C-alpha cells in the first residue's frame, strides 16, 4: 500500500521566498503542496496567471487564487481611506492590514482541503 503524502498549504505570492518554499516542500520533503494566492487587489490578471504556471512548475499539486478584494475593502480599506490613516504621518497603513485578510483566507482554504 502506498503511503499518502502529507498536505501543506503555502501562501504563494510568486516571489523568491514562496517559490523556493513550494519547490523545497514538494521536491525535497515530498509533501503534497497546495499553493494559494490570497489576492487583496494588488495582483494583475497576468501576474496571477504567471503565479499559477510557476507554482505547477515548482511542484505544486494544486494552485488557487483566492479573491478577497471585496472583503478587504468592506472590512478594512474603506475605513483607512475615509480616516486618512497613515503610519508615521506619511505611509498608508493598508499593507500591514491586508496581511490579516490574506492569512484568514489561506487558513479557510487549508481547512477546506484537510
């Protein structure tokens, strides 16, 4: 009887760190890798397509893009825009807040595939 591979979800942006992680876990560690990109609106359609192609080339068993743009806008971003929320009085704080929505989306996806 063949041993079933362990599953792992990688939050995949397509950058160097997440690309290496997918390849390492799939090819070196033998995991069944699920690459998931939680898009809060910062990716173009072309980049998402490239992410998918690269994830499979790197050894992912499955790739998904999870669109959380509406949820992110409704629950966070619009309030920061309305309130002109800035870090150190100059930098929009939206980058750090989007990580929460990305993490929640990836966690929900991991629960779905387990």
